[in-house]
C-alpha cells in the first residue's frame, strides 16, 4: 500500500538547534530512494507503507545514536485505494483552484 506522510522528528535534550538531526534523517530518506519534500516544520514522504515506516525507524535509531536521549515524533499519514496520488498531485490540485 502506498502512503504519504508528514514527518516531524524532534530530538529532546540536545539544545535548541536540531538542524543536524534533521539533516541526518533527510540523508536516510534520500538513501532509501523515497520521494520527499523538506519544509519548515517537517518532511513529506511518499512510498510503500513498509518502506516509509522502516525509514522512520531508521531516523529514530540514527538520532539516538547521535546522542539524543529522547525523541518526539508527529506523523500524519494518508492512503488511498481509489487511485494513485502523489504529493505533487495534491499540490497541483490546490494550485489549480487558486
């Protein structure tokens, strides 16, 4: 099953700046070959359900490895069975209505 998620991983106990942790997670997403879109408060990712959530787990493992004692993660996930839809399709649909 295909899924599109909005992922926001926040390491706790590492100080105010978390950009190096976000960058490490983004490298994992790219290495996995998943389509993603970084934005100011997270990352949109699309792909096969198991592949996407395996990458989320890898992000957690890497961030803990980097020294974060705690992580809080927010995930919004959407699936469809009536047709294939990409992140780009969703954005295009809204832009056409503007």
